[in-house]
């Protein structure tokens, strides 16, 4: 072969960061566990919709992340219960994930990971009929059970309230024969820990009689979930106390140290409480993300359905915005519950970082709910977790406080951190007269520029008053499709504002799309411009909705004309103003630094929309 004629290999993608992506293709579950932290979110109502969008959403997310320079080095499937989806959908999901790992094999390997097959969290209820599918894709399986097994039929029933312990036994035996990676986990409540000897007996039973290697076993402790309490009411189970956690830990050590399960006990069983786990991350919002099939991005399985842990939507929001929301929201949660004095005195604060923020939020506490257990674990393994010297401990506390709690007051013997922001803003910027709203109130033309009655959209007969993006409290966006009727109405007198002659003024339209670009001498990152249109005032028609004192423009054809410029899953931002109001805004910026600082982004009334690919 003439190598000079060979086609050059495609350039490897450039990734600026890597993330762990947990994908929830459906929240539906076929069980009704008494301790489920998702509560009523697990009904089967949306299963058909989830099945239709499960694969497209993940494919879109991986592509969008890749285009933004973000690598999902780990893509795991969670629920709900993933196996409630049709087998054909699962097949597509597994294929997509395997291909993702193959496409990014070198980069993932360089990061120290060996991901090549899908991973799934399952309750095992449908394991048998899906066994061949799992085996064909070499799926890594994490199965959940109840311990003691005697409580399985009490707290882990089907939707119809039926027990299925025998089926669980059969599927555990089948899992024991499964030739690929697998493990078992158990979520324990206070009620489970009433009989610790039974838990020990069942671990031996599963290991020795069923034949599943219980070295691959994980223990988790349930927490008080608002969703669970709302769904179960008085039947909601109680979270295990710290004394119960310690009692279990001590009993397991007494029973299994020196046995063939010692390796699992020391390496895996309490893995969730070790420094490498997400619950102990400095800021889990910097690396861990959960994606649902509707595009919603949350912190993790624990945070699903909680607005405080919602980071955005991958179908509509920029990737960088979602990622930054994650870090910012987690930081705010930690700050909201303060820096517990016991944590500030602890030699292990750099290992647990005060615990899981979701559980903090649910418990209204600033301290980890497994604190005593973790301290005991660290003390039992001094080589792995050496105590910090008093000097190092103070440094670790100070570093954590500076990073996660910067607003906390410093101790008398500590100096505040050096000022890193070199930008010095005028002291009177925050005076009432210099606020944006005060400047608007004092200037009739600015009042017209920012008016919520200046532009009213008519979308398929629905009237949508527009407001300035700088003043509105939330972002609303719409999905447009071919054939939508799209018009804008505005008062005739709007064209007299800051304008010497009506005939010289125009309706000024500007469309930006959320594909950031960097330009200008200052190298600012801004939304990319798509078009600018001006329609002269005397060419506008009389409003069919508001009468002679209003004008209108039918923009249906204009929106349709630019279909080739819309991107799938990317929001478009259409701004409305008049030519002379636009000019007044820029003149105001040049003449008033306080206005310039606060209105550097476009202040005009805007409409945000998505236009899916057809």
C-alpha cells in the first residue's frame, strides 16, 4: 500500500475537563420500596414517553458535551429502575455507551479509567428475562437487595404490594453465575438494623449457599428524604442512627475479620464513606452530574426532583452554564448550613469535607450523617488515613473555609486572604441613585426602552408580553415548529421615543444563538450573532389585536427563512427594540459609567426559542 495515499486519521478531540455522568432514562420503577428517596416520582405514568426519548437524549447530551470540550469518562445507568424500559431501548442504550467508550478510548485510558462496557443499577426484578442482553453487552451490574432477607417482602414489594423473595433468591443465584463484573448493595434503615445478627447470617448465606462472592458488596445508609415522607407518610422508615451505624460496623468486623470476606469488608463494604466517594467530594458539583431523559440535569440520584439541586437542561441550556450551576449550587448548600464547629476541630475534614450536601439539605444539618462511623473507620486504618498534625489540620480547615465558606469571619489570629480581584469598582456604585432601576425611574426614555408593554408577541393566537432580560426574574423559552404563526405588536408612540422623525425610525430585530464566540479587543465570550433586520415604521401594518394606536409585523416567514441557522438543542435569542432606542442605550452607556456597568449586556425585550431539527 502506498502510504502517501492513506487517508489521515481524524484529529483527536480536545477535552478541557472530564465528568462522571449518571443517566436516568426513566424514573419509573416496578417496586415500591418503603425507604425510596424518590417518593412518588417512580410511577409508571411517563414510561412510554421515557422509552421514546431515552436514546436520543443521551446521544444528544454526549455530542453536546463533546462539542463543549467535556468528556463523560463514566456513563452509568440508574433509575428509577432502568429495566422497566423495553429490551430494544436497553439494547440501543448499551450500544451507544459502548461506542462512546470506544470513540474516546485513549483519553479515558490516559485519565486512569478502564471503562469499556455499560454499567447498570438494578433491583434484579427483571434480571432473568434480560440476562442474555446483559451478557451480550458485557454489562457491569450493581444489584440492590434488602438485608436481612426476611424484610425483603415487607419493605421491598412490587407496585401491587406483593413480596418476591423467592424470585430474588433465584435471581441472586443467576447473578452469581453471571460471567462479567457485578456487585450487590443494600440500603439500610433503622428498621433493618434491629437485627444485625440476621444481616450477618444472610451475608454468609448469600456467599456460601447462593454462591455470590460477597466481597463485592456495598453498604449504604438511608436518610430522611422529603419525597419519601411525602409519599409514605407514617409508613416511611427511619434513618439509621449513628449509634446503629457503628454497631453494624463493629459487628461486621467481629464476624468477618480473618475470614474469606475480610478483603471485601476492608475494601468495598463501606466504600461510600471513604474519601474517594462523591459524598465526600470537596464540591461534588464540579464533577458529578445526573441526566434525566427529559434533559434535566441534577446533582445525583439523591437530588432528583429537588429544585436546589437542579443545574439546568441539556436540551436547552449551554453546557458551561450547567456545569457552573453545579459547582455554584453545591457551594451555596454547604454555605447555607455553615461550617460546624466539630468539623473545624476534626483532623479528617479534608477527607469527608463535611459530607453529602443533599443529605445536609434533607436533614437541615451542617455535618455528615455518618460522621462517627467515618471517624471510626479512619482510626482503624491509620496508615490509609493518618491523623493530621495540629498545624496541618489548621491549614486544611483554613483552606476549606476559604474555598467553600469565604464569607465566614476569620479568627482573630488569621489574616484575611489577599485580594485577588484587581478590578476596583467605585464605592458609590451601590448607592440607591445609581442602581439600574433608579436610573430607569429617573429617565423617561429608559422607561420606554425597558417597558414591559412595548412589545407583545402573538404566537399561534397566544399573547406573550415581553420584558427585558436584565429585569425579568426567570427565563422562559418556547419551542417553535414550521407553520407557527409569529407576530409582534407595539404601540405606535414607541417610535417617537428619542426619535426626531417617525419616518426615520425602524423596528430593530436582532437574533443571537447560544453558540458562544470570542471576539473584540477585550476577547469577550458572547452569544453568536445570526441576523439583524430593520423594518421602517411606515411599513408596519396596523395591529389586528390592539387597533389603530398599535402597529404590528408578521414575522412568521422571517423565522421560517432562517431554519438553516438554528441548531438542534441550542436556544435562540431574539431581541426587539427601535433603532433610536437602541442608539439611546449606547449613548447612555458612553455618558454614564454606572449604567454601562449594569447594562453591558443587551437590555432589550427578548424572546428565547428552540427550533428542533425536522
